[in-house]
């Protein structure tokens, strides 16, 4: 087992096979696309004449290869060559998906140089304006600094382009000149390129900047940086798609290109994905359904065509330590609970007292400005207040930062004593808090101010922040204001000062400026520290650090006395980023403290400098306080000390507090980093336990968390309804639910955080287990040793017939395969049932559970009623504090006050009675449901499990039995439907159906089983009656081979067909080959044969003969809701949905409008219709099929009409190839050399080795049940 794991770890990454003779970065490429990348590189070499360096040198116009090698690394030259080739040979583009640190910026700079040297206009679009300067640093490095950019963004400090020394190079023109150029749509001759951010084209259609981009994009070279943030199918996405369509070529830069399914149509505009017979909406849907597994398949196919390349930096031999600070758990948890309790008090205070005041003030302002609002068209004038919950994540992060400050300082000192150079990385500086802080006299702090540096100041500021509100007037201007606490109700004042005093008495053992604490403690031990942040102020703390005990691994003594921090504020002298990094690398300083924004693009790796010879270069250690949940951001952060040219590999120390909100999320991050860290050494003692946690931040986790919040409404409200479950005017949020809720869980008490994560992970693990049982788990492409033999192959989707795998056909294959899972044997079932019964009769177990459930429900009902009564008693006490009462009191009419009180008492009594009745009714309904399910499903009873056969809709009933219900007595409501599990054994290869709960969507499946089964007969003996039937039932399923259906060929097209819902796998064949396909469920039964009813989807532009053969008053059904109806011998009627979102691309298309009678569609009910004369039929079908990707659903008889014109064999195999397949335009041709062929075979062997090891591991798991 250990040997197998070691081999798999070794095979996880493969050395990138460089073509260029330039300086290599020595990087890996993912094994899932290593073969394809090499294939593409060999195709490229063949196409350009063999010398990739000469090809790039000539296109970028460098005088010598030496000049090229100085500008670009070997890997960058390869990528630039592929990008240029795709532009010149295909008018398409490439996705550069390199990991951070490989040099995507340098590639972007090279493509700008290429465009200008070849007479094209480069257009660079990125996410943030500060990246303009980063790009120009790369352009300077490749000798293209003199290119003059036209910057579309407005002129300000952020949009200025500066060199490494901070000197100004370029800036946007003055507004009048800029507006004039944008309005003209023409780039003046003095400018060499266009630069802008995505935000500039996010306005509504028709904005001058959008029209300008559309104009300059024609025939240009587009470079889209951070392309995964290009706004998907939104208005911005559509604008960018139009720009890409008109460009000569596009270079997409994105380490996570497929992160958002709605961005795929953008890539499709300039890659071979465009050749797939699938429309934009279906493409997005395919990636949503196919998930990560489809992304992997599509990425490898793009790689094989030279339109995607990914290189990753090696982490082999690097030490990574995950250090739990559990020895401080009691102290840390006490501080965290104290902190979060106050935060919750502040949130409740805002809800209870501030929001009602804001709403009343809002009504007054809107009423007074109503006419002005209408006249000025202001959408939302009025009063608003920022919800306290919006800042919770930031507050908790700051608390965790301060909590670990002492540990970080100690860890850094320990590493310094070992002769290493620490880089301390964090994200929050708390700098803005200091700048807006007041001293004890109420004046803003400045240079020389003495302040209390206790963290309680953060909480005081948060309390006062909820008093703030803003007024938006009729012309849209904002005016900030705040409620005077002294002018509020007595209850509000009492609650405010209660929280105020609670903050004053809270623990003062955390420092308000943890950066200064860390820095000054390290300096107290004689070391020099440089800080690279944007902070303007710092705090000089009054602490004698040398008297504080220092513990080896950064562990504090839990009993350490708390201290009230005091400090003097001073203005911090900002140091140039490059100067700080230079001094660090020259050993002039010992420690570097950096945040994410302060060190972009800078390097702190172990290198030889003019002042530091090799023997004096010290190993770098990154101490990470705050890890990033986004793995790509975390890898980017790591890359600052792990870069090309280092002579000593770095160390990473992650310091993790005992607070569950941080600890659990850190476990998930480590799980994500598992493959990256597979070849690293690690502190195993501290790291192994972390690997036991599942990463639920994915679509399945979203589903679990969403359901959990629906069931736990109190928790949902406590977290301020993060998923909009109680918002009437907003749609509930399921996508991203796991991440969204996890970000708020930190505000709960520590024990409730633990409970949340424990219960979510339990449910998640059960759900994943069931998905795997049902062959529906699709977060990864699994390799299955099916040893498949194809018995019959039927075409189901005809491809477009282009030059890539995306243009191939899609087939369904009837295969004979290995049975990888066999049903429970009689002896296994006997043992399971015996263990479940535990010496009792089935009815005895049922009666015990029902009795326990009744007692539990009665206890919970009593508790809930008491809670309601307490709540309404408090409301009665507060009647005299209500604003309406106080307004009447001001008028001094006692009778009105008595009347108001009596009226409110009656209202509250009725509301209380209604709430109690609702509570009783809900409890009774839940108990009745539990008794029904538990009473029916008894251990050992015979069941019939209904299996629906896909396509033909028939149902097969398979013998099954109940293995019992599972109750978790540790839960608050152990007998709630959401906490009761049900296990059912099935006499098929499905083996076991395990329901984690009997609520939600599970209830439908449970009732379908109940509906096909009968109650357990009295005195039923499973030994005498069930087991013999079980043996008969499983006899047909014990064979080693069975029939399964697999969708193969062009898989992305398959997702158009709802019937092809299966699992994307790699599978072995009898010929010892490995293929990819969608393995359909076992109960899939294909329709008898294509000759009877199997329809074939064909691009409509290939169906002219079929459409022409339609008789009058007959129609042909197509995708995109399109029907083509024959009106008479000379005219056809097009009928589509009137929904613009569904079919607007059809009835608004200019090419179609120009070819139809009257040049317009007519709205008829919920459809749009138009007539086409037979003379224009071919033109319309070509537009529908070629441009809009519409396909027709042909019957077997109709398909025969065009069968001779369709290539029924695919150009591209879905098997691993022995040699590169060359099917691309040739610029200059050359046969591959023998060493290239050997390299391909070596990659193929390594890939096969890993697949075989995966199969061995899976088979072992299956054998163990």
C-alpha cells in the first residue's frame, strides 16, 4: 500500500517538455494534460519548421536569439509560439493557464510586442488599473518600454504607469482629449496600444467606451488578463464576446480559466470549442452539469490543439508545516467567545433599536422628497444604514490576527536563531483603523498621540459604527449622519451602555496593532525588520519584550497574564517596495513583513546578489498568519519565496489557532493543496490530523449547507439570513452557500462553531458516499477498470466536421464490461441484519424508537413554548418603551396611553397563542411523519426498490431490505427528520442505499420505496423467508461481466441530451487502451434500435435535403425551441419562443432577418414566427447551424436522407495516441525526430502507470466494500 501511494505521488506531476533552447524554469505540467501538451508542441514544431526559437525571434523582431533568451524563458517562448501560431494559422487564440510565478505577465508583454511589430493593434484588458504598471515592467524587461499606451480608464493615481523606482512613465490623457478620442472610435497614430479594465465596459449598451472597444477590436490582438473575471454571460461578457469575435486573435491569461461556467462562451469565441455543435446557453449548462470532471476533459482537449497550456512550479523537497496552537486552546477560545458574544450583542442592538429608527426616518425622507424623486429619476433616495453583519468577517479576521501575534513573533525568532530569513505574510494591517481612531480626549490620533492599544477599541468603534446612517437626496447625493444615543429610547440607551461596559470589562490581552507587536518583539531580540504595507501610522508599544518568555514552536503559556496595552502613535516612514526587498535579499535586514497588496510582483527567494555570495545566502521561511481560501491566491502568495533562480528551497510555516472557524477552513485549504504538497516534506505530527477533514466548499457542499440552513431557521436568522431564505423580494442563494455561511459561522460561540462543522461534514460525507454509490459523483474524472468491449455503436449527435475534437460526432456505445461492484452476499446480509437487530425483534426496536421519539418531541415542544412565552413576556414589558407609546405620552393624554397598552396586550396575546399553536402543529406533523417512516421500515423486512429505466420510462422492482434507522443521540433534536438516517440493502450492484436523513428530497425516494413495498408481515423471519429470495435475486448480478452504455466521442455535445445523465470516467478496454466517456447508470436501457425511434441530433446547416423533403403542414423540431414548418411548396415558417433570453439570438440575428420575408419576425402568442422562401432556405439554415449552433432532431428515416454526406467516423480518437496526431494548418512542415517520438511514448507510459495505480487502489476499496 505504501509503495503504491509513493508511486502515485511521484506520478502526480510530469516535467514540462520544453521545445525552446532558452533558459528553462524547470517546471511541471499537470499529468492530466501532459500527453496532450506534448502532442501540441510536436504539432507546432512540425508546422513552423522545427525551430521554435527562430520562429518567435522573427515574429518579435529580435536581432539575435540571445536577445530573445534574455527577454523570455524557454517556457514563455513556447507559449508565445503557440499563441502566434493560433493567430496566424487559425485566426484564433490560446488560454495561458500557467500557475503564478511562471510569467503570464511576460507572455502578455511579448504578445503586445508581437502585435506592434506585425502591424496589429494590441488591446490589453485586465481586472485592476494597478496592473498596468506591472505589465509595463515586463514590457521594459523585453525591450518594449517605449510603446505609448492609450489608457481608457479615467486619469488618477491608480491608472498612472510607473517604473520600478516609482517614476511616472505614462498616464491617461486629459479628460477632454480622452473623451474626444473615445467618441471618435479611432486610435490616434501616436498611440501604440489600448489599455483598460473590465469595469470600463460594464455600463449599459451604447456607452461611448463600449463602442470605442468594439471599433478598435476589429483586426486587433486582444490580451485578456485574469480572463476568468470577464463577467460571463452578463452585459460585459457579451461586449467582450463581440470584441473577441472581431479580433484577429486573442490571448486569454487565467490560472483558473474554467472557474466560472458562464465564462466558457467567451473562450469559445476564439478557440476550437467554437466548433462544437452546441449553443451558448447549452455550453454554460454543460459546464455546470459536468463540473470539474468536464473541465478536466475539455482542458486536455484544448491542450491537444495547442490552445491551452499550463505549467506549475515544483514543490519537491520543500518543507511545509501546519502548526496547531492547541496548547493555547482554553485561553484562545475564552477570548474568542468573549469577543463574538459582544459582536452578536452589537448586531442585535442594531436590529432591535437602530433599524426601526432608520426605517421610520427613511419613510419621512422619501415622503418629503417624493415629487423630486420622480422628477429626477432617482431609484433609491432615502435613508440607509450599513448592516453590522457586513463587517463580521473582517472583525473576526482581525481578532484571529491579534490572537496569534505572540506566536508569530516567537516562531520568527526561533527561525532566525536557526539562521533562516523569515517572511511574515498577512492580509489585514488594521492601518485604516488606526488612522480613524480617536484618543481619550476625542480628537483624531496623530503623530505623538498616546492611546490605549487594547483590542477593545475595535469593538467600541464597531458599536458606535451601527449608530451611523446615510441620507441619499433627490439628486442622488449622500450625506452621512449618526443617531445621538442620548436622544434614543431608554431601552436603547440601557442596551447601548450595557454593551459599552461589557467591552470596557472585556479581556485586554489582545493588541490593537498586531503588526507592531510582532515587529517590536522581534526587534527586541536584536533583529532588523522591514515592513512592506501601505500603513501611514504605527504604534510604539510600552512593553518590555525581553522579560516575556519565549517558547520553541511559537506556543504561548496559557496562563500568561493579560496586559493593558498602551502606545504612542507615530507617522510611519514608508519604504519603497523594491528597496525593502533589495535590502532583505542583500542581508541588510533579517525579517520582511508583507501583505498581499504591498508586495505584488516582488521576489524574496534565496538568491545570490552582488553583496551576498552563495555561502551567505540564507534559507527563506514564510510564516503564514492568514491563509487564503482561494487556492490560487495562496499559491500566488507562496510564490514570493519560491521562484526561478533560488539556490535554497523555502520552508512554509502555517500557524493555526484552535478556533474552529479558522481550523476547519485551514483543513480544507490543506486538502486542496494536497496534490501540490504531495512531494514535500512536512511536520507529520502536526499535519496528519488535518488531512482527515473533507473540503465541502463545492457544489455538493452548497447543497448540504443550503438544506441545513433551511432546517435550522434559528441559526439562519442568527447569521442574518446569509442565503436570503427569509427575503420575499430576493431569490434564495444556493450557489456559493457553503463559502458564504462559513464566512459568518465565526461569529458563533466556539462550541456552536464546532457543532456546525461537525454536522455539515457528517451530512456531506454521507451525501458523497451516496453519490458515489449512484455513480453521480463528478468532482473528478475517475479511472475504472471496465475492460470494455464495444458490442454496438450508435451516433446520437453529428459534429460540425471541423479540425478539432470538439467538431467530432457523439456516440452511445453498448459495451460488455467488468462488474466492479457486486451485491451483498447472503452471508454479508445475514451479518448486517444480525448486527442491526442486536438480539431484539424488529417490532421491539421500532416500538422503542417511537417511544423515545414521543418523549423527545414532548420535551422539545415544552422548551420551544417556554421560549415563545418568555419572548412575549419581554415584549409586554417593553410596551411603554415603544415609540408609538412615547409619542402618545408626549401629548399627555392618560386615557390614550391606557387604551394603547390594552390594545397591545390583546395583540400580543393573540400573536403568542398563534405562535404556540403553530409550534404545536409543526411538532405534531413532524412526530407523525417520523412514526410513519420508523413504523414502516423495520429491520429485515422485504422491500421492492423501484429503478427507473432511462429513455423508455419503465420501472424495474428490485428486491431490497431495511438495515434499520440511525439515530444520533448527541444532536439537539435527535428525532427530527433531518437527523434520522435510513439504510437499505439492495439485491443489485448498487449494494447499499444510505439516506443521511429522511427529510427534504430524500423523502421522495423513501416514499417511492414505501409505495412499491408492503408492510412487514407478522412473525416474519428474514432467515427463513428473505435470505432464500435474496440468493435468487442476486444470482443474476453475481456474474463478472454485464452490459453498460457509455457515451463517447465529443462529450461536451452530449450534455445537450438530458437522458445522458451519468458519470464522466476514464475506462480501460479489452485492447489495453484507456478512453474517456460518460458512463450511464446501470438502469439505462437504450431504445431497441435506431431504426425504430432513436433520434439523431444534426447541425441544421447539414439538413438542407431533410428540410426540403418535409411535406406541407409538417414540421421539424430543432434545438433553441425552433420548429421549421412547411407552409406551402415555396415557403417555410420558422417558429421560436418569444423569450429574448431563450431565442432572441435567432429572431434578432441580422443575417436571418435579411433572408426572411418582410425582414422581420411576427409575435404570435408566446412565439415569434417568420416566413422563408425556398430560395433563401440554404442561407437561413447555414446561419442557424454555423453561427447559432442550432441542431435538428432527425428520425432514423430522415437521417438516412443525409447519411451518405455525414462522416460517421471521428477524426480524433478518445484513446491515448502512440504518436502525435497532426491535423492543423502548416506554416512550414518538418517530420518529428526520433527523440520527440520517444518523449511522447515516455509520457504515455508514465500516464498509464498512474492510471493503473488508480485502478488498483479503486479495486482494493471495492473489495473492502
